[in-house]
C-alpha cells in the first residue's frame, strides 16, 4: 500500500515538489543529532565553567577559586563564587544547549523545544497531585538507593561514588543556606524555576525528541532520557529516585505535547525542597527534609495505586488533543 505524505510539507517548483522541511531535519539522522547535542553540551559547559572561574578569580582571587574547586565552602566568598559557577557553568549552558541545537542547528524549534502552551490547564493540577501523592514512592527509592553496596572488587568505584556524592551534598547545602526570606526567594528562582526550565528544555524538550526519532518508541525514549538525566547529576546514591522523576517528567511532556507540565513538575520538586529547607532552618517546621521518612505499608500501597490512577487520568485528559502534535 502506498503512503502519501501531506502536501502541506511541500511546495511546488515547476513540475517538482520540494520539501519545506529544514535541510538538517531532512538530512541529519538521529544518531548524528545526538552527537551534535553532546558536542554542543560539552562545549557550552566547558566555556561556561571557564568564564565563571575567570570571573571568580578576578573578583575574589585565586585562593577563593581554588577553595571552590576543592568544595571547601567555609569562606562566605566561596559560597558566593559557587553561585556564580552554578549559573555560568551549569544553568546557562543547559538553557542554551537546546536552543542552539533546536533553533540554530536543526532549525526546528517547535519540534525540539516544545514550548507551546496548547494543553489543558487541568493537567497542571493533576501534575501537582502526582508529585504530592508519589512522595512515599520516592522515599522508598531513596532509602533503597542509599543502602546500595557494590562488590568488594568494585570498592574503588564505590569510594569514588561516595566522594562525589558527599561533594554534591556539600555544594547543595551551601547553596541552600538561607539566612533571610530574600535568600529563600533567590534560591526558589534559581534552583527551583531556572533549573527546571533549563533542564526540561534540554532533556524532555530536545534530547527526548532525538531519542523518539532514533528509537521510534516513545516509552524507550522516555526511559533512556530519564537515565541520562539522572546520571548527569553525578549523585549516584540518588540515581533511582531521580530516574523515577525523569520518567514522570517524560510522560508529562510526551502526553501533553508541551514541555511546560514537566517544567511545572520539576519546579514543584525543587521548589518544595527549597521552601521546606528554609522553614526548617528557621525552626518554623520541625521536620528535617534531609532525614529519611518512613510510612506504613498501607500508605505505600495507597500511594502507588493513586499515583497510577492519576497518571491514567492525565493521559485521558490529553486524548482529545491532536495526536500529531505530540512527540
């Protein structure tokens, strides 16, 4: 059976039909798109880090720059410098990568960014419910992951993983040391919102789209992207819960056809951590967000059942939308 492509993808030139699709979109295979994506990401991360370190050295001196590189954050100037490096070396490069790849290289921003707002607003409410109700599930994954022990033959690898985890935790705690409500607002905007937008455009917008084109299977693409998303953070004892979050974000974006429900979910996750940490530091609440919390078995089961039901509702809410718009 012959399958004809829609004529709106072509323009007539004499007796010929010429595709209106961008050259790179027609000619660049997905594996090449992935290599381009990785190359641009590494280049921007390196450039951003160099700019950030140069700025820190110029403003605070080489000694402070060395403290930051060693994650010795006792000096207040080192913490300020860490903020600079976080913004220039991570947040901005992650934000620029999908824009550069999707808009300027592949020349198809709608396909590789998915920043449209054409989705039902009820989805945002369902996302909020999922993020809250799934908390016990995440706690189980966190506990299981942190108790992971590698075989004796891999002790060197495990020691390195523990060291990387400790360094990441020190950096996080330094960034989340909030003395005033302004510090809380700053962290909420930079760690909560800016990070959510940058990472979701990069992973769910651009990278997930590449894997959909490469594998031809949205579910495989979501899980691969989620695994890379979790590994990117270099926090190995938080790999499983972050993998689960990546899967959640992936389906939020895929089923809605827009990256914004995933951004909203990511913001809820990061923003709630910022706010609860601030409230605990100032003794407004007594629950330490960094301590493991245990629930009853019935609550774990109930969390799974309701979360699955909410995902089903989310998917059903997207079905009336145009399926050709999804990715």
